């Protein structure tokens, strides 16, 4: 899972698109006194299914917008971005309504556990499956993401150890594999091997 075979980034066909962040107030939130009943409710499952669908739509439309920009179609790109933001609004409301947003420490714990699961189970199994099918490029890419997610888990653990009181720092991301660095990264990406020029500063 820690191989470092280097190949052209276009063989992977992945890039990072930045979305505008927004802060939303919940439309509805579950009554904590009836949390058990709520968690067993069909509405809860529906909200989480809708959250997954809207979240995917956001990423999909941003990717479509990037493609439209490459084709010199700024109007179409702008449309995709606008609808992506609308889907983000829906997704955030769904997540809050389903009772999945806690305080920051709870959210850090949830985020860390998710990244650990991805790094130790989900992506390793996906990479193994890709290898068994002879999908070398896909296996390599999944190995990359595996390593990146492990790094994210460490960031969340660090924040939890500080009770969430961490300094606001500049993060730099590799545009090919998503490797995240605290402060400017020097040299080739330690995950995918792409040059320093592939890094960009996260705008926030």
C-alpha cells in the first residue's frame, strides 16, 4: 500500500476544485429527548441518503464546471458552479436535520474516525480489488488517497489533543493527489511524486 510508482498525472485524471464555503442555520433539528426514536425513523435515513446524493452532486457539478472551463465555455461553467452551491446548501441542511452535527470536539472525533476508516479499511480494500483486476493506474491512485487520508486523520487528532484550539495556518494541497501540508511544501509531493509546482495554497 505504500508503493511510489510515478506516472503522468493525466493518466489519473484527477484535480482539486475549490468550492465557496457557507455557514447555514439548521432548518430543523431532532429533539434530543427523542434521539433514539429519531435515529430509527425512516426520515433520518431519507435525510442521510439525500445528504449523500446532494454532496455527490456538488462535487460532480464542480468537476463538470472545470471541464466546461477547459472547453472555453465560461457560461456553462458558471451555471454548474451556481447549482453546485445550491446543492451544498441542501446537503448542509440535510446533515443538520439528521442530527449529525455536534460540537467541534464531537465533529473532530467523527472526522478522525472517518479518515481512519478510509485509510485502514476502505481504500486498502479498494486498492486490493483494483490490483486483482489488473487496474494498475487505479490501484496506484487509490494507494495515494489512502496515504492522504491517513495524514488527514493525524491533523484531526492533533486538533483534538489541543481541544480544538489550534492556530489558523496556511494549508497547501497537491493538485494531483490531494496531499495536504501545513505551510508551504518544498520539493516533490511525498505521496504521488509530483513537483512542488503542483501545490496550491488553500484559499479558505
